[in-house]
C-alpha cells in the first residue's frame, strides 16, 4: 500500500467516481452514484465479487421500511439508534447510528423499487439480541451469496463496469486530495485511472494476522471464519493519508460455527427455544444476550466447543434455511429419540444434559436473565456441535454521516470516502455491541451515503 505524487500520473482514463471493492457496500455505492448521475467504475481484487457478504446469512437489519409499515411494525431511525446505543453501552457514534437507521430502510426500499433487488422483512426473525423491533430483511434465497448475485445483476442492468482481478495498490494524491488509483493485475501489470472521488469499500482486516494481533489481541489465536481477502487494504491506505481510525477493537464473533463442517448456524435455532451447552451438558450464558460475544464464551468452554440442542419443532421451523440444508447434507446434525441417546452420539455428559433441560424455568427468567417463552424442548432431539470464531472486524476509518473520511482533527478529506468494513461501523467497542444484521445494514446504508456524496463531489 503506497501513496504516489499526483505529478507522477499520466492517466489514460478518468472516471468521476471509482469504487474500490465489489462487496455489498461497494456495489450499492456504485448504484447510488450511478443513480445520482455520475459515471462510476468498480475495481475488485477477486475474479468474482463475493467477499464477506457472500459468507454471511444475507440478513439486513433496517428500520422504517415499506415492509415494516405494511406488517404494522412501528420502527424508525431514532428507535434503531436507541437500540444501538443501548447495545454498545454508549460507545457507538450516535450520529452514525442515526444515519444507518435512516438510510438502511431507505436503501432496502430503493434497491427493490429502483433496481429489482428484493429484500423483504422476515417474520421468522422476532426481536432478539438487542433489537427491540422486527427488522431483519432477507433476499428470496436467504443467503449472502443470493444477495450478492442480485446486486451484481443490478449493476449489470445499470451498465456499471466492474473490473475484476484488480488489486488496489496505490493512491495518487495531491495534498489531501486523491487524483487517481493504481491497481495490479495477476500477471504483474499495473493500470492507472484518474478519479474525481474515491470510495474505499475494501472490507475489514480479519484476514490480516498482524492487524488482528495489534488491534484485537484477544482474538489473535481464534479461528478466522471470514473472507481471506480481508487484509485491511483500504484502512491502511487511509491511515497512510493521515485518516483517523475508530473502534479498531470491535468485531463480529461467531458462537455458532458448526464443526467440523465450517457452516454458520442461524441464530433462529436459539431464538425459537434452543440452548447451548458444553461437553458437561451445562449451559454457560444467556444465549440471546450477545450474538457476537458468544464466540469468546464458546472458546472458553472445555475443548473450545459447545453444542446447540433443539427439538423437532425447531428443526422443522428451520428446515429450509440454506445453511441448515447444507449442514444436514454433510452429516453435521445428530438426532435421537431420547436425551440419553443424543448425548451418547454427540459426546455430551447425559446426566448433565438432562439436569440442564429439566432446570429451564419456562415463563420466567433464568439465572442469566434469559426468559423462555417458547414450549419446552420435546423428543425427538437434535444437536449441532459448534465452535467460536472471528467473522468480521467492525472498526476502520473514521467517517462523517456522508461517508467522507476524517483526518485526526476531525476534518473531512476533499474526495475520499469509505464504507462497509473499511469504515467504522455502529458496533462501538469490542465484540458485544454487535447487533444481528448490523454489518450488512451499515454496508448498504453507508454505500448509499457514499455513492450520493461521491457523485456530488465528483
């Protein structure tokens, strides 16, 4: 990652807006810039744009959408921001939380109406893990890959060029202004393009072991279940220009990574009444309290493993979820008619498991504060073995509500913007401020903001 003097450049091509990174944020930013009347190009490191979005459940938490209004869900940006501030214990940026609350709903409706990218409110995701309202919106395929395919198709219909196998390598700068970029091809060749504005949407730094050791040392030995291309390129380039960083210790953890399949289990298994136990058959937390911080809790159990225990009712409810279909196909689900038989097959202490399930106080809060308002688990039973992991970093370049990158004094750069994993998110500090769907919510909301701002600046 290097900075080059603008005087060194002789650009054969100039684009008003360049988007670096072809994930959800980058593609939404490109669509927004295009709709605002700017010519735009996306440059993407991988041969096929995928990134962290494709590995996610594809769920976007959004407030004030047409679907919410249609289904009678009373929600708005202020309520969204209040949930964020409560979950992050006041460590998130309030103005940014309000912006994401406002633009996430606007983006969901705009993507559907203007670009045919279907995102619908999922009634099977009740409020949980810090959400006070039903907010989870999903595409018809209920996966991150399906969402990416729809965004790529929308860009294709809009005629937005996406240059793949192009690794952002250098920025040409004049003072604090970016005048163009240099990217490298797999054959070693390099190409330069001038720009009026640059949007960094190059994702986070989960795959950069040195950056994890520096900023999130508690997870330096944890398994990384994310896109290996997440090397923090955009963050490093912004930092080299003198940009401020924020919330660099924030991350999305996973306590539901099915082992050994390496498939993330949907939190609905817990929302609908399932529990997590260790090999002694003991629960160790409120499973609905901290979807991200649960990863570290699982790692702290004997053997760094846990099991999700659920019954036939939950099995049938989640039967068609794409990840669950894949998990069953590889034999990742243990099933039995009795708890003893299930414990024997899964390698859990049977007496401990029986005692744990018998002690669940249905209709009132347990010792960890979880209230079970779902029916007691009943045979036949099912179990999935899971581990904890790091999925996605949530800190990055400091930005204003329009997506403009800020310097150490809080002043915006003239034409440099950032979103998605390259920018500070709304999860505050550490792992416990993450709300389900917040990563994609920030990606599309800040993508919309960045695209509009860049078009104006360009």
